[in-house]
C-alpha cells in the first residue's frame, strides 16, 4: 500500500509485489526486446533519451508533486533531484552516440533506494538504455508511484515499453486523490 507520508500515512494507492511468474514474464519480455533495442543504433537511442529528458523537463511539476506525496520530499529536495535526473538523461543521451567494442543486447536490473526515488533510477535506466541494453526497474516499495511516473515519462519520450520494463511492484488502482501517476 502506498501511503502519503505528509498526510499522516493515509493510503494513496495500492500495489502488489510481483509474483515469480510475473518476474519471469518481465525477464522474458526484456530479453526478447534486447536485440531489437540494441540494433536501433546509437543515434536513435540518443534521440530517444534526449526526448525523454525533454519530457522530464516538461513534467517537472508533476514529478515534484508525486515525490512529495509518495516519498515525503519537500519541493527544495525534489526539484534538484528532478534536475539531476534530467542531467542523467542528457548525459547518457550524449554518450549513446559513442560506439563501443561491447554491444548491448543484455538485460539490466535497476533496484534503487527509496531516498532518491527519481534521480537514481533514472541514471541507472538511462545508462543501461544508452548502452543498448533493456532494463527492468524494480522500485523501492516506499516509492512505487515515483517509479511509475519516471517510466511513464521514458515511454512518452519514445523508449519502447519492452525496452524499459517496470517490475517488482505494480499499481493495482489509481491513487485516491491528488496528483495521480499517469497510466
């Protein structure tokens, strides 16, 4: 259950921990998508990550509101975290254009802590995607809505849903009030 730490622990949304078959499905989907994502080429991955950074910039206020409600972050804590995430997306966007001896086509698991629920997962996901890998993001149970917001922004920036898979905890219903993570 996602609770609003600033609202005396009032329930905001519900989620369930993924079952073993759901984790297996996420891994199967990410593995199957890996060769296609890696074959896009550096320039196309760069463009996708750059678009994702633009979406993050446009949705800054939404991200701050979700972090405030989901993680109890103040605006002065959440705003620089959003800036750092945007910087990560732009940094890895610029590095996606560098051909490397090793190729992607691997699956990377990103398991961030609860205390930096937006920037740290963004950095891990963008680093993996820029290298041609697919990603499974397993959010901290305290910040599921923040991870959902981030993944929605990556998808809106054109990252394929099968390249950036969210697993480990999933929302079962929409938050009861306030800023809701977009579906």
